[in-house]
């Protein structure tokens, strides 16, 4: 399925036909956290963001080795960028990529998973309306304590906007301003 701009692992109809217990098991297999899901639709929405897995055996030969070396170099660059983030920011990045940080204690564990998360996020195309949003300098007014505001912010982040979360300059936190 590609209704959100990149290839995804599952179709909405396929997921809607499954039981909640099956959906939770599927989410666990992909490392998608479901603790904040209160309905079947919430779990389905998260699973629809799981990127399609590349087919096994697609990268072979010298080109694959070159690709692996390029990835390793970019891992180091990404790792260096991520070292400056707080654990909370790393968790957010991991969650945005549909991965889980459950059981992590050390910051290095979060950084390692965030590197993987960043590669997933980099593969996702940016939505065309994200550029328009930035061009028009649209501000979002919200409260971190409001579940609707939090959900709206998450939706904007999935579209490539407000990546700084509540610290993003385009976001106006009405609780602290």
C-alpha cells in the first residue's frame, strides 16, 4: 500500500479484518508500541505506517558492498548528530519511525536504535504540503496537556512538519506563553 506517500507493509482492509489480539501481535513483531492505543483503529493507524520490507536478496554483489560501506559512513554521521539529543528526543524519533525503545536504559541503546530510526525516516518522502506549510509560516497553537493537540502535532510530524516537537519554533505552546 502507498496511500501515505511511501510503500507500506499492510493494506487498511487487510488490517481491519483482523482481531485486536492479532493486530497487537503484529505490532509487537514490528516493534510498534501500542500502549497509547485505545481502539482497534489506533492500532491499525500505527500499522499502516510500517514501511514495506525490502525483498530478500535484492542487493547482491559489489554494489551491495558499496551500499553497505556508504550506510556505515552515514551511520557515523547520523550517530554524531544524535549524540546531542536528549533521551526524550531520541525516544520520539524512535517512535516516529514505528520502532520501540522498550527496555532501554543506557543512552547508547537509544542512540543505536535512533540511528536505525533516522534511516527509516530519511527513506520516507516528504509530503508536498509540508513545503507549503513552511512557506506560509503557519504556526500551530497547542497545549502539551491536551490529547487533541498532542494527536494533531503527531499528525503534522508524520507529514514532515514540526520535527522539533513542542520545542519547534513554529509551535506556540499556550500553556507556557
